[in-house]
C-alpha cells in the first residue's frame, strides 16, 4: 500500500479501534495518526500556535464531524484555507446523515462524505474501500513547494 499516513480525526475510542482494525484486516498497513479532537488535528497539521506542523502531510484525512473543542467542519475550513493543506484529500467519516452536514461538508471542500455503517462487516468493507481508493488508486496532488 501507499507509504502515506492516514490522519484519523475521531474522538470515540471504539470507532478509532474499529477503524484501525478494519484497515489492518484488509492489509492496509499505513501508519494511522489519531487526533482525538479538532485541536489535536490542527496541531498535527499546522503545529501548536500555527507554527510548522508535521513535516510529512498525511495521504488522506478521515474526519469525524462531531468533535470536542473544534468541530470537524471548522477543521475542514482551516485545512482548505491554508496553502500547504488546501489540496489534501479529506474524507468526512461520520455517523451524521443530516443533509445540511452533507451540503456544508462538500461546500467547504470535502472530497467525500461517508456515513459510518453501524454493522461491523459493513464498516470493515467501507474502510477497505476507502483505503484502496484513497491510498492506492487516487493520485494525490503534489506537495506544495517551499519558497
């Protein structure tokens, strides 16, 4: 699989464990960085206090919407506002099936919106398909060059 990392932004420990287990069960062995809230996600990408963040950006971000401190829509908005991260693939992976969340997510620049299946088998299949598409089939945009 692609050597890129996955940034999983998820506050529910059960969903974190389930997502990692589902990816590994389908031989998607990419490193998974977990941010438990929106602040941790932004700190990882941009560094504390807006300083330099992770040297290597993730290949894909799996973003929950209902997060403590800074919600998923605010995280997405910040990702799309910064030159360094504006082209990063962001998949909203959430339990919300609200039409307004789908519309807002796409309006803010989400690449995909996936509702978390409740059933374990369906969830592992969704994780497999996400991993195969975003890490293997998708051609990621080039990393912005530093001037």
